[in-house]
């Protein structure tokens, strides 16, 4: 869950500065920096990109080309809670399809969509490596395993 | 070294964490301070103890070896008082577990030989002393007393092949990097285990990180590298954390850093996280990612051994390859080569997933047959259903049907069968699986993960996916299968990297062994396994229906009509084939055609 709000310029600058201080201001550290900023704010706002460009002296085109390549980084705002569903074969084979359909129905969202009230973003993720307890849902940093369709409303109701 | 009279090992397995394990740890420490016991009792984190779904959050208390399970915050004050002040076990919280009650790594099944997995679940990965007690870093000590060429020779004699999938002899790779011109040299560990269904590397990194670190230091010594990186995917946050703890502890003991063990050899290591891109498991894409760029593969030659990270000679190996090295040093190459087949020596970890009775991690010597893996180690197909196919090697692998189950598992045999070893994921499919659906599924994954750099992969996989989608929706056309055959061949030949070259493999193998299933989908517009939504119909049998209205009330789209006590009817135009009616019917009156 994002710790700062994207509308708070000061918070954005601080997130970037902390990340650059932690890792160093060279281009090689770009991915760790982007990871930190994404984790802190929930995504990477344009203002953050400007600031990274200023501090790393790296063209924004390069910054965006990297940020848009990796699945876990987002340049678009995300909901307060990000739901990641594992859509890989091992989870699929043990009933993942039914859980996925229930999720979409219950939230009234399709993949990559954010709910109008800004609460949920639903995305698929590739294999998380916990295939022994598939099907798996991750909400923010919480992992739920052995999920069945009827558990979905209960799991979702735990988040405000 | 501080001396504690008691240790509490709290499981921080992901599921336990989601149940509040970290809060428990904080509370334990608070209570111990409050009771003046903090210098006598030490709280530590450990990996999985008992099945978290049954026991979590749980902990082990030593030296008694008591297992406390389902511990809640409110239990802590009483627990500390009873157990540590009064010396009485709290029976109400105690839970017996069998020696190895681990959902993904149970006690060894018949025919298993645990080398890489030997310490997992048995030692505390966040305590280097546990690893040292298991002859940890003795392999490194031995290596440092030999010359790099002598060490490479030993690894060469063992026959160790890269465990990432390609199976290239590890010692040969090290030789090439050692001989290459350029300074400084780098050593990297590929911990970007992205194959769906593969989680062996994850477990080793979380439960026995030092085996990998030790292997890397030995490798670095051989090639002459002073810096190393472990590239670990971001989807494995616990592995990243555990690795960092392990690296710090190794540094503190002088096993990493300047002048290791007074040998004159200096080496240090860092963890780099990915950001969610399967293609970064490809070695040149991984290097690009460490350099801070898009994870796009590069042309080879030049190979990383000549021009790798920042253009310098670099050696990349998989987690499991490194994890084998210390044992080879300690027990000797002859021991390692005594296991396996003529060309594939040693053991391999596999992650069994799918419709088996016993899924999870196993480690077996090469040469075991697939049938033994499925039935002896895997316990056979769940729910008594029939075996249809086993997919080996992940999304770049191929599926193997029943007729070929007696094949031996080694690099050459699997390749000849149209599959690959890959990193070790094996997905078992029962007879209710639709192969068209699975083909579509694998292609969906590789299409999504294609980096986009070269046309054969970027465009070719999309075209294949379009055709497979059409077929599973009932719009297959005459000539589709021939087009697929041709597309697959071209993409295999012309793609830049292993992802593209391997992406058509599942399709090729499915067309070879299950072609008739595809033809039925196209010609008869029917799905024999009753999986493809557009090709199945739900009907209510008037013979069995009692008109209880349960199905109608549960249908999410109101597709069922009928009067009480009269046979009900499903409107096929509204029905979305979710299957809920079949699940709730108590009279088995819902038929799928």
C-alpha cells in the first residue's frame, strides 16, 4: 500500500531524494531507485520522473523506456490496494480460472483496471513461486494461498 | 559470542507473516525485556516450521524442542511467564508435528536424494552459525588452498552442468571467463526464476542462502572476479531479505570482503532486484537490467564470458549450479559423478505442480524416469483421475504424453523428446485438461513476456495466440494447424534469444502428441475435455431435475427458468458457462456437453 499520496509534491520529491541517496545517483542504480519510488508512492508520477532526470542526468525518454518495460513499475496511478492474481499455468490448473472470474465479477473490474472510487487496482502477475499453495492472490504485501471462489468476498472485505 | 540459555525460532514463512508473525516477534521481545530475560532468551526468525495453514503463526523453542502453534498476541505474556520464568511447557499452545511437516518440502519421498535441498527446513537461514555447523564454508577453505585451475579441474571432473536449463558444463564456462581479457571481472547469479511452476531456487535462497554464496565465492576465485551480483526477482522479497542478512553475516566473519580467510583473495557480493520481467532470466537481458536498462537480450557472440556486465568478462550461473559447488569441493567430484547418467551427472531439484497427490519440491538423481517421478515420488494423479500429459521445462518446454513416461530424465533425452529440462518445473495434467486451452495459456504467457526487440518473437507469438484463441472459441479454420506448424518453425529459427526460440515448443509438442484434439476443436467445434467455454453447453436433464430451484436462485446471470417441482431450463444465449449450477445441484441434473 502506498505510503505517500501522489498529490503531495513534497512527498514525491522526498521519495525520490531518499531513493537516490540510498542507492547513489548513477544510471546503473535506476531500477532500484524506481522500485523504491514505486513502493513509496504507489506508482511513479511524472513529477518524480522529472526529479530523477535532474538528479541522474539521464534523459526522460530512457527513464520512461525502463519504467514501462517492467511489470512491477507503474507510471499510472494505482488504487489504494493493488490486487495481484497469479495467472500462470500451475495456479490455472488447480482452479485458478474460477477464482479469477469470481474476482473480476465481484470487483466489477477487468485486468489492469482501477475502480472508480480509487480503492482497488486489479492486475495479473506472473508466477510468484508459491505454486504449492495455488491459486494465489496477493493484496499489497499480503499473500493468500489455496484460494477458492467463495473465499474471495471475505478476503476482499478485510481491506478498507 | 553471546550465550543464551534458550532460543525461540519464529517462522516468518510468507503465510505466517500474513497471520502476524512479525507482531509476535516484537511482542516476544517486549515481554522478554519486561521480564528481564532479554539477555538470556534470544528470538530468531526462521523459515517454515509446520504447515502454516494449520499451525501458523508458529515457533520452536530450544533446547527443549517444543513447537508452539497458532500463537496469538494475547498468548505472549502468559507464554513467556510460564515457559521461561517457571520452566513449564504451555500445553494448550503446543502442537506435535511430524519431523518434516512442510507443505512444499516434505520428508524425502522414495527415490529422492537431497543435495541442494539438504539444509532446507533444517537450519535457520538467518544464522550463519547453523550453516557453519553443517560444514559450511569448508568447501571454500579447501578451494582457497588450491589454485584456481585445480578447482576448475575438480568441477570439470564432477560433470556439473548449468542448472538454469541450458545445461552447459559449468567448469567450461568458468574456464572461458578465466581466460578472457579484461578487468575487472564479474560473477553473477541468476536468481530470476520466472518459470511458472518453478520455485526451487526460491526455496534454496530462503532456506539455505549460504550454499549459494559459498558457491559464488569459489566461482569468483576461479575466474578472478572481485565483485559479484545476485540478480533476484522482485517477486521474491523474502529471498532478497534473507540473502542480504546472509551476506552481512558472511562479511562480519570475513568470508566476504578483503583478504578472505587470509588467502589474498578479495571478493564482495551485492543483491540486485528485478522489477517484474520474465525475460530478465535470459543472461544478456539480465546483464542489461543490472546496468539499469530495459531487459532486452543481446546478440551472442560475444558471450558474457568475453563481454558481459559493462563489457567486461562475466560468468553467470543459476542458483542451483552454485549451490552444488561446495558439496563437490567437500565430497569430491567422484561422489557427484557417481549419481546420474553418463552425460548428466548429479541430482536435480524439481517443482511438481498440477494434478498430483504430492506436489512441491523434490530432488532426484538424473536417470530417474518420468513415470517414477509422477507415480513414486509424486504419488500419482489426484482424485483417481487419469494421466494426460506432463509439461517439463516451463513455458519453453514441451509436454510429454503417457506413451513416453518411461523416458529417463536427463538433458539429452528430454531434448530428443521435444521438451527441455529447463529450470525444473514439472506440471502434471489430468484427463480433464484441454490441450488447446493449455497451449493458449502458455503462449499467452510468453507473448506477454516477449521483450519486443525482434519481430519473429514479438509478432510471431501474437499471431500464434490469435489462432489459438480463435480455435478455442470455436472459430478454427481449415489450414490453421498448417499455419501454426509453419509459424512455430520460423519463430524457433529466427528469434534472437531463448525466449523466442523456445516459445513455440509447447505448441509444437502439443500438435505432435494431441493433434486430434485440435482437429476436433476446429472441425467439430467441440471441446472433448469440456473446458473451452465457447464450445460447451450446460443443460438440465429433465430425467433427474426435481425442480428444487436451487440452480435458478444461484445463477449469476438469471439464465435458468422453471416452475417449482418442474424440470428447469437453461437459456443457452444467456448462459456464461460459469458452472455454478452444476456445483449447487444436489441431483446431478446439470449436464455439460
